[in-house]
């Protein structure tokens, strides 16, 4: 079993929770040798450069980007490793829910076959031949008509 750092996962998910930060990450090339200058990274956004820098700090603190400075130019590179750890953590739950949903599908399919009478017909136990739905939700199968209105629809007539 892989040991996950709660603090690192918290920082990763907190950083990814913001749509601006996800958009910034999407602009970075996954395997780029050189980074993208911050000015080019911030170009399509309508917010100020200091606001972009705050978002980049959060991404950097989460380890999702690395920043380097050459002269006056700051460049950013994507570091996907924290996202890989987050995906491993999510995969555990995906496996859990996939298994549960597969079991649910099997039960629903079994229930549908039981209702059709094609499964377990020579089963000596009559309870397995009846639908679970009919045991839980008995229905008469007849809908009641809506009651008639006492007045036609429309504005209420004024009294004289």
C-alpha cells in the first residue's frame, strides 16, 4: 500500500480546486524542456499580473509547477508528480466504487430477469421467483384520476 502525505494531497487538491489555477496548468506543456515565461502564461487572463503571481505561488507551494529566473524573466514548468499521487489516491476509491456499482448492476439485472420469469423458474423457493421491487413497493397498478376543478382556469371574476 502506498503511503500518502495528507498535507501534500491537501495542497494538491486545494491548488486544483481553483479554475484559474487549472487553466494556468493547462497552458503549460507537460514535457516541455524549457518553461513558459510568466508574462506569456498570464496573457489570456483578464486579471492583474500580481493576481496571477498569487495563483502561481499556490501552484508552486503544491509542487505542481517549478519556477526559475533568468535575468528578469521568470519561467514556469509543469511538475505532474503531485497530480500522479493524487490520481493514485483517487484510483483506490474508483476501484471501490466500480466494484460496488458492478454489484448493483448485477442485482438490477437479476431483478429484471426474475420479473420476466426466465430465471430460477424451477427454484423450489417461491420467494426467489418474485421481484424484490414488488416486495418493497406494492402497487395496485391503477392511477387515480385528477379531481375536477370547481371553476374554469383564468382570472377570478369580480363580485358586483
